[in-house]
């Protein structure tokens, strides 16, 4: 499944900049879906760990991984406050229908959830990537095919 079908034509980057979803696809590239919300204490604990992993990993492996934040925040204001410190992309907050479809498609039962998909096919590569970030903080075994 094409990434545009999953996420729509554009995603949001830092400062609200729009990024074409199609730029994420490519051979040997992966997309991490990060289902999270500010109101969730375990999410607020994991987000800084994921951000450190992402910064270090993408510095060593440019273009291999992009993360898309899929928010379960309860308002645009909560989303804005939480997302402003994240170094990756996000599904536009207003696209609640697509957020719900992503949660269903990837069987998200709670948050935080971090899933790695293949950027060309949309197929799940690792459904328990949150655990892998904790167990392999350098990403030596990425993309954690489990």
C-alpha cells in the first residue's frame, strides 16, 4: 500500500511546514508510526527516548527512517504543545478519520505504540518497535524484523 494512501498527500513537519508524503518512499527506507498523546504519562516518558534514538540513528543512517506522529491528543492545542518538540513529521491533527483508520489497520490497542513499516509497500516490518528502541538504542539491528 502506498504511503499516500495511508497518510494523505502531505504531512506536517517542524513549524507546520508541509512535506509531501511521497518523499518518504524508497528502497531500503522505513517509516515509523508513533501513536501517542500528551495526556498519556507513558507516552511522555517514551517520547524523549524515541527522539534521542531518532536523532542519533538518522545522523548515522540518513534517509533510512522517518517517523510520523499519529496523535491521540484531545485538542489541536494539546497536539501543538506536544508536537512542537518532536524532531519528526506528523499526520495533520485535523485528520481524525485517517488517524482512526491507521489505528485500526495497524491494530493499535493502546499508546504509546511504535510500529515500523516498509516505505515502499506499507507492510509491517516490526510491530513492537517501542521495545526495540529500549533494547537496541543504537539501532544496530534495525529495522528489527519481528
